[in-house]
């Protein structure tokens, strides 16, 4: 249960399905991560170590335990689950080896963009990652954006049985309630905000370079899983005095609500939750027009706040422009289609 979007989406979907009257459970491969799941109902962890003693993933052993756990959770009449959704690559390999019925495989980020980034860094790792993704061949796949669906359908070396898009669910009422909580140490002065892992995908280097080129002098708060790494990078780019790294927060929404602007600088995504969450908090956003998701979220007049990939100068200019412009963030059309109950109904309708 690390602090990524897929984990958050899984928990939100479980709650929404339960509220609709379904018996729902989350099974995680490992009892580790950033989310405080102690109060989460129906969350179960496999006990089998995810890696073998000599290295490598223990997919087969975890698959055996998964079958056992699901057998214990099934109703007394022994009828199998109507729906199993495998999220993220390692879970998908475990589920595939378990040969479970009524299974869909959910893709949360661009496979091709991630592979291309890996190819530039480590060609041998590229082929390993590509082989891992082949688990989707012959499977029924859910993508969290239409752009991801189009990518999979065009991919020459992947052949899923079927692909359909279901957007990520958002509990907007709970989100807005949490955004008003007073116990987060949100800065009193105006600030910019970035929320995300300190990973190559997020292109923090581009964000920090853009900060150096901005005309405004607002501080940049960065909610991240590696604040020390972010601080070190900020000093490298000469903006250490303006960057305020903050460790992962269970409740990031007061920080979103209090920000003047939320910025996303990623090279690729699937359907970036932070953009939707910021808009729901009434906070404008500026984002790279990366594959995939931002151009499905920022449509109509909000499409003006999309910038080219890797262009720190364009990002700086948009940040400055957005700070001097009245932007109706809450009017985003996409917000009408992402309610948790709506999305849960789409999952419940899968055959």
C-alpha cells in the first residue's frame, strides 16, 4: 500500500462498491507502504514474502496463498467472486498464475512511455520490463483513460483479449471534507504545490528548472515520498531556498486547497489523480500534456494550461500566467463523470 494513485483508487473503489451493497475486499501482496490502513475495512495482506530468498519475485508461491485467501473470503455456498480486478504489474502476475475466474487487469499508467524511459537508461532492464508486461496478452483489460486504451490497442507486441476504459473513482464529498480539516500545517503565505513521488517519471528536474525561470517568487511546496532527495535536487538547481519538501501526507487535500496553483511536470501518467483532486478543491492546475490523462482532464478553456513535455521555459511561463488569471477550476467538465458511485456501477456491470 505505497503512496501511489493505484493504491488510493483501489481503496476508493472498494468503499464505493461496498456502499452500493456489494461484498468487497482488497488483497495486497505485502504489508508495507505509506498509507495508514489500520482503519481500512476488508483489507487483507498475503503473508508469503513477495521475493524469493535468492532474489526474484515469488509469483507462484503468492498465487497459491491468494487462492487460499480468496477461498476463505468466499461465501459459505462456495460461489466464486463475481469480479476480481488485478492492479499493478506484480499483482497481475500473481493473479494470472492463480488462474482465477472473472478477472480483469487494470492498467494505471502508460506502458510504452515507461518502457521508452527504461530503454534510455538500461536496455537490459527494458527487455525484462517488456517481458513482464506480456502478462496482459489474452487478458481482459481495463484502462483508466481513453489515451491508455488507444495505446494498448495500437501496441504491436501486446494483444489483450479486450480493452475498455473506466475512469478512476473520486469521493468528492469526502475529499472536500478532508480539504477543510484544520490539523495540517499548511503554509499561511501563498505557495505553489507539487504532489508526487520523487521518480524519473515525474520530471522534478523540469519543475525545478522552471522555478528558476519563473518571474514570480512564490515558494514551491512538494509533497513527496523522498523529501531529502527533493531537497538535494533543489539545491543542485539553485532553488533550494524556495523549495519546501514535505513528507508523504495521509491527507494532502488541505495543501491542495490552500495552494495558489498545483503543477504537474510528468513525462507520462495514466490518469493523474492530483489534477482532478486539485480541481475538486477549487485550485487551478498547470500540467505537461503528457501521455496519458491530462488532455482528458483539462478540456475546453482549461486546455490552455497544458504545456509541452520537458519544456521548463514554457512551464514557467504558464505558471506565471496562471497566477495572474482568474481560473474557474471547479467548472471542469470531467468532474461530472468521476463520482465514486458512478465508477463503481461501471465495475459492477462487468461480466
